C-alpha cells in the first residue's frame, strides 16, 4: 500500500504549479504552469527566444550617447618612444599648471587621458610630483570645472573642460 500512495501523489504534484527559470544575458524569464504546460513551452523555446529578446529590447533603457574610451599601456621598449609619445611643455610653476598645459596640447585634446598617461607625460617632461599632490591637483581641477573627469573600467580619465563662450550676439544692448 505505501507504493500506492506515492503513485497517487505524483499525478497530483504534476497538476500543481511547476516552474522553470532561464537567464538570458541580464534578463531572466520564468515559466509557470503545470508540468505538462511548462515542458511543452520548453520544447517551443527555440522559436520563442527571438520574441523574448525583442520584448526585452523594447523595454531596455535607451542611451542618448555612448562614449568609448580606449586606453592602452604605453610602450616602454625604447628610450625614444616616451619623448615622441608625450607632449613637451614649458616649465610650469605648479602641478596644476603642468596638468593644464599637458591637456591643452593636441595629445591631451584628442581623447581623455588616464592618470597613468598623465603621470608618464609629466615624467617625459622631467616633472616629479608625489602621487598625493598629483591626485589632489586633478581633483581640484575637476572641482573648479577646468577639466572633466569620469570613471572608466581602467580608472578615472581626464580631458579639458569646454570653455563657455559669451560671444555671438548674446550680450544685451
């Protein structure tokens, strides 16, 4: 008789709720129903996946702009490379002036620069500032609005902030 009870429970369990969960990328789908309904849906899953993907694409938040910052380790193979890769600046009076002058060059303007790249540019110009002074200077310039700073997968990057112009007939007469 104990076997009969187990056999009787299995059909009841199959009628009760059954769930199957699948994760696709950053989205998760859960199927619920009877065991039979869920297994039939799983059999149709290959044809359903494109529809599920489309559904998630429509609810995905739209980005206004995407900025990709490519950072690479600077080559250290020859002694000539650093002088060619980094800009030369005139002797600055302070770390702040040095960073600003480096970012004003074509090298500093064409893409945001990492902290390591800026340190290498300083070294290429014979400038030595402690990490603390250098870090505080970059923070100060960002807080003053002279440089823009944001975090990437390789750390913070810096570029000159755009100057706001009041020319072009904006003055009241």
